[in-house]
């Protein structure tokens, strides 16, 4: 694909963003964009195991996004397939000579937020801003485009080994990578890469790999009590809202650790039925993060203890479920050296930064660590994208030249001997 085609593909994805596990039209567009290439494609249960997903989108939610995908041009049969079987795709391309199996994770989901309509916002000015209540506010449209472009670029087979591109749903909330790991698609990879746009870096800047980052667990806690008349028989009720509220306050009061940087947050609390009813149900969502994997597990253990204690105090039942997770990242120096060497030789790369600390969490780290645990190597490349607004904001955007930088770099990394 020529750059103009890639740019139009990116804009089509940007115009039609879809949230986690509902990337139905996105998956159909990716499938269409790689049609005719000499690749093998895994979809459905072969690409991801959805059996362990907590809070998978409701049928009516998937119905909405399926209808939107068809209205925007997806073939109805393919939209229905991805709606029913999941949106992950794993694409294999063989090289012409022996060598390692490369893996590349590119995420495809958008955020549940509205995009700026201001005339100085480039997608709005050019007519490809999203209007459906979701937004590619973290560059995943560009990541998916890089994955498609790299497959086209390497379709001549002139490289050693093979390439497996993982088009991953549900990175936001760190929920999708584990479903692909559980399907076994990362088991045979020797060198695992991920790529991400960095809005805070200028076009032409490349980071050989993120390091560190925050391990995280995203938790959902259900409290199940007993309703009663709040005036006539308050003693007969079991107040789930009070248990949830006590838990929320106690979670935020968990001591911080001297050995790691930690974060705790209670994001939502939904409870009750009416002002005169003792609340019989409540749900909170919360997250724990830490720069140490052992510490984040300790934080989760403390949250579980808090929930058990407050549930017992109010006489309600409670259940804690992990909705999403990620780990810290220690990339491999040998692979970073290869990336830095390739970047230094690229005409479009003006600044090469060997490593940079990751401030947030990304479940590509799970894929990289999975490969490393089996003797492979991994790194997480950052591409400068010159965004006018911060990540996850209504004014986020990427300079489209950054897509070409990313494809050129990855091609060089994989082709180099």
C-alpha cells in the first residue's frame, strides 16, 4: 500500500472508532485491507479466548456497534462474524529463509469519549473526526495502520524467519492481551515487539523501548445484600451501599509503599433502587497500580481483605473479580540495540532515545513477558507523533507522517541481518 492509501485507511479507522471488544467494523476493515496478501489469518477462538472476560459487552451493546459497522460499509456477514466470534486477528507472514518468529502487537480499540469538533482540530477540519461517541484518542488507529502497512511491505518474503501481527482488541482497561495469550498465539514467538504513538514527542523521534511502567489490576466488586423498607423494617435489610462505601474509603486509605511507586483509585460506585429502600446491591470498580509486580499483588490482597471485612460488617456477600491486568516491563538490551541501530540509519528519524520510562500501564507488557518467560526477547517501541493535545483528550491527534516512520523502522528491524 502506498502512503496515501495508508493515510486514507487510518482516517477511515479514525472516523469509525469502536470501544473494547466491540471493534467490529475495525476488524472488518483490517481484514479487507490485508485481503490478497500471502498471509495466514487466525480469528475467533484461535485468536482469543473470551471465556475469562469480566463484563464483556452486553448483546444490545454489540448490536449497536454491529449496526454502526454495517452502516459505515462493513459487509454484513463479516460484521456478524466478528460480533459473534470476537474481534482479534492474528496474521502470519513467512520469510524466505530461516530465522526467528517476530511478533508485533498493534491495538485496535478506541476510548468511550467524544472528539473535539473545534475547527482547529485537524480531523474535524478534514472531515474525519468521529461523531459516534467513541474516539481514537491514543493512536490505536495509527497502530493498526502500521500493522497493515508492515504486512504489505514485507509481502515480498525477503526477510529471515516469520512475522506474526497481533491485532489486539481492548487495550484500554488492559483487558485484551490476556485473551490472546490464553488462546496460545504468543507461545511460539521469539522476538515480541509492540509499537505506540507518543504524542508528546515530535515526528522523527524514536524510543528504542519503554521500560518499567506500572503493573496494574482493574477490579470489579459486587456486593449482594437484602432489601427492606428503610423506615418500616430497616433492621431486616442488609445494606450493600454501606459496605461498598466503607470499602471505597478504606481502599483509598491503604498505605503507600516505600519500596515502589503506587496508585489506588476507586472509579465508580453504583448502588440502590430508591430513597426508601435499604440498598440490596452495589458495584464498585477500582484499580491498583505499582512499579513493582509483587507490590501490586499485595495491594490487591489488601483490597480483598477490606472488601471481606466491610461485607461482613454489613452482613452482605461480596465478590472481587479482575477485569484487566498488566505488568511491568524489562526489555532486552540485545533487541533494543537492534532497534536503535535500525532507527539511527533511517532518514526520517531525527532523534533516537534508547529507553524511556513508561508512566502508565499497557497490556502489551504481558505479551512481551510471556515471550521472555519462554526464552525470547521483547521491546516496546515509541514513535514520535506531535499531538496537539495529550493522550486520552478530545484534541489528541497524530501527525500522519509518523505512520511512515513506524513502518519504515519496523521493516528495517525485521529485515536487518
